[in-house]
C-alpha cells in the first residue's frame, strides 16, 4: 500500500536554504512540529504501520521542492493539532504546484521522487543554487 502525503506552502520561505534553517530551529524544540486546526480525516493513511509513513511536501515559489517525513499527530495548545515532523528536508525532483492555504493531500503515486541517486552530486551544490535550478525546473 502506498502512503498518503500532505502538501503545504512554506510560508515566509523564499529559498530552500531558509526552509532548512527554519527546520533546524524547530529541531531545537524536540520533537519538531507545526500546528493546524483539524486532524486530517485520512491521518491513518499518512502514518499507518501498513503504509510506511507519509511526508509533508513543501511548496516554495509554486514548486514542490522537498519533503519532511511525518512522524505522527498529537494535541497542541488551544485545541489545535500538532503534526510531528523529522526536522530534515529531503530534496525531491521539483514539480509545479499551485499555492494553497493550509495543507492538501498528495497521493503517494503522484509524489515526486527524491533526488537521491537520480540527483547524485546535488547535495554538494549550495542550497541557493539548488533552489534556483529547481525553480527553473532543471532538477
């Protein structure tokens, strides 16, 4: 079974570097999380044992650029829901994605592949350059 993912605009982030910095800051407050009003109705498909775990795919400048694995869901202050994340950014093959408010579901079959082996050497490039190349749709 393929996991279900979420997409979210990296609000206030204009580059991959800045998003990585924000995630690193969140890592200082273990576990890293962000909050939302409502628990996703399909949360079991995102973190269920039988699906292997979904990710939160980040949108910067109308491009899906990376993902942070979702560890689970919990309660946050004010009756909100916490989405617990691994505080790392796994770069993916950039794909156009319209901006939206809040989060949206992304089927595992529609998720862009990680750069991983296909992007061998990309990790050595400066994050700013990776962001520019992704914005141009070259990686």
